């Protein structure tokens, strides 16, 4: 066999392909092998007998599936037969079959790559070559910062274009950083943007103190968010004092700050308009009269989350709220405390511009409360705490709760409190002839004090909703109010003709009540989660009438939530 193979190769070199085929035939007849079939296929290919060459290439593959020779030969023959897709399939099959080492594998991989490049469609036209630069920037401005960084991976031209346009770097948003961001990237961003950078979200940084110091001294940032950064309070205060352009500051989670450094921060950032702190830590060592040393003349929005139950209310906020002179233009105040804490009586009447007040914690009795007359939104959330004396009839002083401009009243977690007591916030109008009409009323978990003369819950609620400031109500919630049943729904439909959104989750309403409120004609959205007496057909019917219905049922075990649809 070796004698005939050697003679066949010699004939192939002399380009006597017919003689070579004859000799390879005799060798194959004695002892077939993949090498002999490949040699004969090469001869058929030279004689342009492509079907015969392809047949021998297939025999080569059958005898040596883990070798690249047969796949390479079959691919070349198929390309000459103008069957490029089939050749691509042969190459792909070979790549999966042979060992990923050696020169043969590299040859097969190169052949596949070259063929795939030929089969791929013509390159798309780069929009950067078609659009004016100004228009391209306008398009890219719709992308988030993270998306912009991904666009830089498209090509060097895109990277160069994005890095040459400071307008695309006005918001340094690292909120989506999956790994720590190095100082080299921050330096590049600062050098590109310079005076154009107005907003920054710093997160997951190496050398956070160095980055913050550089940004606050080099860029006129107006909106700054800090999250998950290890910073010394003194460094934070020093950096912010240098940033005179800062108007909005958000100190996010994993950025614990003590109460006294918090006051120092207030004193340093004197031009702030909005301040939000998500992780304020108090301690007993801080005197109750602590507070900022400088007047925060521009501060309009203060949002503080008090995470750790270490000190009393007076220690945390006594100094802050007892000095309204330092916050002459405060318009929104939100305080979120741990549910173990208790908010003591607070005099806020001197905050004459305060329009929105939100308190989330257990509250002591309303006795001694003082509210400003400018209040438009009052939001109290007790987290379902049992606080039976919150509305103590003997100590309540509605005359100190002037609410002539109140538009939104939210009372959550009002267990053991009565509905009529919750509505006392509407009674004092400061002798204004035409007080503002309420448009939102959320009262959750409260009870209903029904007179002993036999009135039903519906009749009692009807009288309550006849309050002159409730006639224009558009949003209302009686969530988790045990008194809410179909008779109460009748009262709501009768007393509130402009109601658009109603939440009666965790109540005793049935399909009769749903039909009644939907037929009132004005309702657009109904929320009926965990209403055990409500049938599925009533929900389907309400939706067929064009009402958006939110309906889900909690699992009995409380481990999961079953959504109907």
C-alpha cells in the first residue's frame, strides 16, 4: 500500500492526476485510510471532478472524525461548488468535533472565520459619518451614562466622539457600577466635562475621599448623590464647604452619619436647597440643643431617615426643629424614624412656609402639636403601632392645627383611632371663608365609632364624608378599615361624586359594593387587594366597564402572594 501511495504522490507532483488517481485506487483497495482518501480527493479536485472529490472528503471525515483534514477538504470543495452555507456548516461541525489544539485546528478556525466574514452582510453605515455632530449629540443625550459607556465599545470612532463632547458628561452617573470605579476613569470624566458637569452620583469608588475632593473643587456640581462610600465626616464636611454651587445633596444608604457631623454638614453647605439623608445615626452624647451654626436660608426640602434606635426624639431633632430661624424657607419636611421610636410633641408653627409634612414613626398624643397654616400635605404613618391616645379627646387641641390650605391628608397605621378623630385635622380653617378643598384622603387601619341609636356603619360614614371640605375628593383609601363594607361603599358613592381612585383593600366589601361604586360613573381605578368576600366575576365585570382594577390575594401562610391575573 505504501508503495502505491508513494507512486501516487509522485504522479501528483508531476501533475499527472489521472495516473495518481489510478495508483491511489489500488492503494485504497488494499488498505483504505483517511490519508489515501484525502490524496485521491485532491486529485479529483485538480481535475474539477468536484462530486467525486466531495465523496472522498466525506470518506475522510468518516475515517477520522477528530482530524481536521476531511473538514478542510470538504469545505474547499463545497466553496468551489458555490455551496458556501453548506461549507460553513461543515466547518462548524468540524470545530465541535476535533481537538482544540494544534495547527489543524487553527487552520480550520481561520477557514471558518474567513467564510463567515464573506457570508456576513455589508457593514452598516456608521451614523457618525451621516449625522451632523450636533444631531448625534442630541440622540446620545437620550441614553443613560451606563449606556453611553457601552456605546464606547462599538468602535474607536464612537469612543473618540463621546469623549470629545463635554455635553455628554454633564451627569456622572455611577449608580449602575458593578465593580469599583478607579480614579483614572473619574479623572478622565472630570477633564472632559470640567465646567459642564452639573450632576454626579458617586458609588462603589476606589479612593472615595480623593474623588469627592477633586469633584467638589473642579466641577460646579449642583446635584450630588453619595452612596456606599467610606468617608470621614470631617472630609465630607470640608469637601462640601468648597462646593458653593451645590443645591441638592442625597446621602444614601451605607453612608452612616452621626447627628453632630450632620449639623456640621448643614452649616458647611449653606447654599443647599434640598437635603436627603438615608442613614442618620444618633447617640446620647449629643446635647439636645445641638443644631447648625449657620443660617440655611435657601433650604426648602429636608428628608431625614433615622435608622438606629439609640437616642430619643429630642436628642435627634430637638435642636434641628427648635430653631426655625435657621430654616426660614423650609417647605417640605420628611422624617422617617424606627418604629420603636416615639415622636414627641413638636412646635412647627414658626415654619411659616412649610407646605408638606411627613412623619413616619410612633407618635405621642397630639396634645401640644402646633402646625403652620401654610400646610398643604400632612402624611403620618405609625406603622400599625398601637397608640390609643394619639387622638385623646381630653387633650386634643384642633385650634392649634390650622389647615386652611390642606389638600392631601394621609393617616396610616391608625389602629384604635376613630375616623372622625382623623378628620379633625380639617376643622380649623383659621376663620378663612373658603378653605381649600381636600383632593386626597388616605386613612388606613382606623375604626368607626357608631352611635348607640342604631345607625349603620354606612350612615356614620355618610355623615363623616359630608364634611364641607371633602366634596371634591378624587383619591381616597379606607385600606384595612374593619368597618368598610357594602353600606360604606354606598355612602362613598353618594357623598363623593368626583372620586376617581378608591383603595378598599383588606375590607369586607363584596361584588355588590363593587357594582355600586363602578356605576357611580366617575371611578377610574379600584384597588381591592385581599378582599376575602369579593368574587372574581365582580372584578372581571368592573374591568369590562373600563375601570382599572388592582386585585391580588395573599397566601394564607403569608409566605407568598397569589395574583389572580
